[in-house]
């Protein structure tokens, strides 16, 4: 595999050196928004979204023409602890479903005009059980981060990352606990639908995993290595690459946001090019969004993963940008602005 970076410190440097939003484009977009044929603020958050998008694309009158959805898949050794209602074999089976166009995310990608790619990461090699050892070695983490980085199409103008990996809500909960503190119960939910006994067991696993690695975790990348999974690292790499290319990102649910949090907790501001697509039914997702200071666009009770909530939010962002760039100004329409 071609590597774009060979050490975690180089990746940290890339994060720290990533470009900021274009303030000139933002000011021009704000000015245009103030001249459109509507009362001030009448389109609510759509106005802020369009201006945010314009600032990251460096274009005061942008369009969304080439969204990309990338689904990452990985397997977790911690499933040996009985943390999921489904066996690990389901990951491989669902990847085949993605590749044959049969999953929900295939339909949503098609509905919103997004190119969809699937990146399966060493499904025959689960991560280590993080209650006994770090989930990933540094080399394995670098491979997954690079796979994510290299998955982003530079020609795309919007990115959604999704995931598939039995056991990954356990990984996400452990990461959230390590990065934001609290109690394991604050971050651990039912995931694929475990019963009360399963939830208690899963909470135990999260607590034990975080405690084992607490001393080794100094930033988000350490948390990703000790407690994460290849698909979470893939999403983190893709989100970071999008930032380097000036491509805005819509974050998906709890697992995607946990992966993204690893970037934010490594370099503050690393997620400024991201918006939260939705708040999921996974119990800790609202808490995680609050910790990241992200207000979700949608709240539909989704808990599927696969990038599904973020893909739905493509439609909201497309609507915001279409209104901003396509509406006439008062002058153009010959309408008095009062």
C-alpha cells in the first residue's frame, strides 16, 4: 500500500498544518446572503450552512456536484468478550452487500447523487482484544490511517464517512471515555441491540479497556491505537485528508464521531470543516456531539451506521447551497428590499 505518511508524528504535523477556511469567501458569501430575495434569517440554519460550505470551498457562490461516501469495514477482537448481538462474520457479509448495492447506504448514496466506495481493512485480521492489549500496533494504525487518507477523491466536493464492524460501538464508547472522561456507563449503549445483561457486560469491557490503557493515552491518536479499530482509523484518515483538500465533511453517528474526536483531541480545531449530519438513537451520541460542540442537522432515531444519517443530510446541505447560490438578489429580481 502506498503511504502518504510513515509515522504518527508526521500525521500529527499534517493535522496541525491543515488549511483553514477561506475568510474572504466567507465574507463574500455573507454579503450575498444579505442580498437574497428573502427576509433576513428566513432560511434559518440553511443560511449558516451555505456560508460555512462556501468558506471551505473558497467560493462565495458554490455548488455541490460531486459528493463522495466512503464506507470502511474492520473487525474487532473485543467481540470475543460477547459485546455484540451479532457475530463478527456479519462484517464480511455486509461488505459483500455494500459491494452488490443492497444496503441502505447504497440507496441513500444513489438518491443524493453521491459516488460510493467501500474500503475493507484486513477483515481476516481482527484487532486485538483491547481489554488485554492495545487494539492496534502503530504500524497497523498507520496502515488504516493511510487507507482512509488515500480513499478520498480530490475531485469530490463533499465527504461522508461510514463504517461497518461488529463490536465497534464498544470501541467507540471506550474511546469517548478515554477522551472525555466520566463513567463507562455514560458512553456505553446497546449498539446492535444487546439486552440488559449484555449492556452490563459491554460496560464492564469499556471500563476495563480504558483503565488498562489510560496511562498510554496522551492524545486522540493514542486512544485510536489503544482502543480503536481499523474502520475508525480509516474514517479519521479520510476526514483529515478532506481537510487538507478543502472538502467539507458531514459526520455520521456515534462511531464516526468517536473516530473524528480522535482528530479533535490531537489538534484542536481539526473538525472545523465538519458538520454533524444527525443525532442517532445510540444513547451516548448526544453527549458526544455536545463534547464536540456540533449541533446535528437531523434527528430521526437512526442507529444503523453505514453513514446513513450523514448521507441523508447531504440533501439538507445541497438544499442550503442551492438556495444560497441559485436565488436571485433583490437587485437581480427587481424587488424592493424595503
